C-alpha cells in the first residue's frame, strides 16, 4: 500500500508538467486578449519537432526541447497572423489551426518515418541527499530537470506579467486595447509577441510529452491535453475574477 | 459574417489613422478602412479564389507527399464525380456531414459554439444501439424509434452544457469540448467491455439486423441522404421562414437589444442549441445505422470539427452548409482512396479542410476592409 502510494506521488510531477507548462503559456496569450484554442495542435507540433530533432539533429534532449520550442513559436506566427493581423474570429482560427497541425504532424511523421521510433530522452536527476531518504527517496529520484524548471518558469511568468512594464502593457492590451493604443502601446506587436512566447511554452509541453515522458512519437499523442490546459486556465483565472465582478454587481 | 472583436478592430485601426511621424525615407504606409458592404459578385469572386488557393496549397502538399499531379486530378475530379458508384458513395458519406453541418449552423445562429458534436454523435449512436441490442419494440418500428432516441440522446448531452452556460456562465467552448472525452471513454468502455462482439471479439458491438439499417432507395441512393435532405429543409424553414428564425437573427445581431425588446432570448437560444444537439445525435445514428451497421469505437472521428468548419464555410446557412458538406464528403472519399492507393494518412483530409478554412477566413479580411497605400 505504501509502495503504491509512493509510486503514485512520484508519478504526479511528470504527469502534471505538460499541463502546467501549457497552461502558463496560454495565460500569457490570453492575458493579451488572444484565446489560443490552437494549443492542442501546437502541442503536437512541439512533440513531433522534439522527436524530429532527436532523430535527425542530435540525440541531445536539451537541444531537442529548445528546437521544439523554437519550431512551435515559428508555427504560431501563422495563428498570430490570422488572429491579430487579419482579425479572423479566434474560435475559427484556433480550430482550423488544431486541424491543420493534427493533419500536418500526422502526415509529416508518416512520410519522414518518425513514427514509433524510440529516442534516448532526458536522464533522471539524482538529487543526492534527498534520494537517500528511506522509502520517500524514490519520489526525488524519479524527476527530471524540466519538472524542476517549472518553478523558475512559473516565477518568471508571474513576475513578467504582474511586475514588469512589458507585462503591464500586455495586460493593458488584453483588457482595453483602445486605451492601450491611445497610450502609445503597439497592440499588434504585443499580441503577436504574447502568442509567440506563450506558444513556445506550449511547444515545450508537447516536447516534454514526446521526448521526456514517452520517448516516442505517436500521431495525435497530445490526446486532449491542450484542451484541458485551456480549461485549466479558465478554472485558474477567469472564474474567480468573474465571480468577484458578479458579486460586486449584485451588492451595488 | 462572424463577429469581429470590436475592440481590436478600432484599436489597430486607430493605429493606421494617426498622423505618421516625419521620417527621412518615407515609403508610405497601409491604411485600412472598414467597408460597409461589398457587391455580391465581388464577395463570390474573393470566396472562390480563396477556396482555389486552399485547394492549390493542398495539391502542392499532396505532390510533395508523393502523389503525381495527374493522378491527383483523376482521383479527385474524374473518379469521384463521373463514376456512378463513387458519386453514390460521396452522397452516402455526405449525409452525416450535412447533419452535423446544419446542426453546428443552427447553434452558431445564436452565437453558441457547439464543439460537442462528437460527444452528441456518440450518445446518439450508443442509444440507437441499445434499442438494437435489447430488441426494444416491434421490428417494424425499430428504425424510426432508433432515430428518435438518438435525437433525444444528442439533445440531452448538449442540454448539460447549455444549462451550465445559462445558469453559471460556463464557457460552452470548453464544456462541450471536454464532454466529448467523457462520451468517448464511455463508448470505449462499452465496446471493449460488455458490448464486445461475441462473434469475432473485436471491439465493436454486434452487427445490426438488416431492418435496423438505413435501407437503400431506388438506384442505390441511401435513405440517409433523404433524411438529411428533409432535415435540411426543416432547419431552413426554421431559420428563414419561422418566427423563431427571425428572433435568432435578432439575437445574433444584438442579444441585449433583443432581451430589452422582449424577445424570448432564453427560449430561442435553447431551441437552437437543442436542435443542434438533436441533429448531431441523428448524425451519430446515421453513421452507426448507415455506413457502419454497428457501434464502432471511432465512428465519430473527424465529424465534430468538420461540422463546425462546414457551418463556417456555409456562413451558418443550412442550405449552403448542405452544399459545402457534399464537397467535404468528396474530400473524404478521395482521402480514403488516397489512403488505400498511396498510403497517405487520412489526416490529409483534415489538413486540406484546415487549409481551405484558413484561406477563406483570411480572405474575409479583404471583404471587410478596404486597403489603401498612402504616400
């Protein structure tokens, strides 16, 4: 029973990491006023490009993760172009992007023969003094660097959004683009930037799935995690804020 | 047609209207103006060229993937349209696509994004299969009963999402979408568990009896097409002729105004959304009792997004959506033969649909804006 429990706890961070990374990325783009429904598709792009980098460029998993982030960011430029510059309806553009990415990754993976090929992946960390603790030590032995990286990424995103000038402008662009524009903020630039940066994190989440968790590419392997990440963002941010507003309105 | 984010519009627009700061080498700038209206023929021209560009891009992708251009033309145009059997296959395939297309269009008319079409199809299929498995009612009335139950099942599944939206303000895009996964895993539980076919042990339900399947009408056209045509006519009447349709337009244009003017906004929203769920449920029935003849584990795949995209391309008009659905069915059939003869994954069909939708959506920018080059 204890064994099961320890194993279970040891498995939690690895399972949660893609959700956390993707949700952080989505928060950035949604704060700028872009509902990025494309997350599911961008995750697949990240997953495939991570494996592709492992198989073709080098077997270094860190490089693969970086390449996957860059590839996803470049890919998201298409979405940003549609939504921010051409002002296509965000839902339609997001759904079309998901479809596009699903189709493209499936096709490219099949044609280039990257499907079902095992890669080396990321080594486990050995946090030496912690792993020596009896019974509980396994929890610390089972983690990898990305799980630990979540903490600085989280604080970085939080600091950037809440305490920096860039974050202030990004939020302004999301909440009231008219006012932001009148104040001299380039709305287009900030929205595109937010989509690209957020998508890079979504791509990292996808690459974590393929390069670190499963070490293999399977078509459609994101399996709805992108959608769940979008729901997580809503649970985390939209609801409390709206609750408060509604309550204010009813008391006023 | 679809709503533009009004705030974005003015924000970026205002950026163009500001006096440009003096620069040493001015090459001019793009100025955008919002158009009120564009003549219909110009709109049609833009739409047509957008679809053409999308198809050309898809063709390029296919050629890169290893299909020669001549084969592509033969496969896509000649084989699908000028061969009686293939044409029947296209129309058979079109029936569920028409149903999901007009279903999504009905919901879009009240600004409800029904992304739960697949979940509603699954419940339609499951409930129709229950009647088949447990031999409910006399054999003669089995098929109509299955149809009704499937419609009710789809309606019930979307009712959860619309209830949460109306009562608690839950975003329907997420709730309908995630409920697809609930339905899907329940379906998998059934077909891998208690409903596994004892005849061959594969994860699908036992085959339906002949009288439980949608029959062929004269000259091989399936009755599913007739069903889809009748329902399209009904929805067309509801949207364009009936009073409810008028209210839907009112609601779409300005829901607060409609509420203030005393229009029954909640009832109208409910009617449109429940209709959408019912049509999706019927689509699930049409696939299980039509193409498949049993409940399979992936009969719903691809229909959900196709439905939304069909409704978008048909501009939420039932008749236009039905026509688009037939074209998408052509794509499905071509995709199947590409899969068989060229080993190109069926995801290619998704890719082509997405490319066309992206091109059409992007082209609406030109419809909505006049672009000037200002020196």
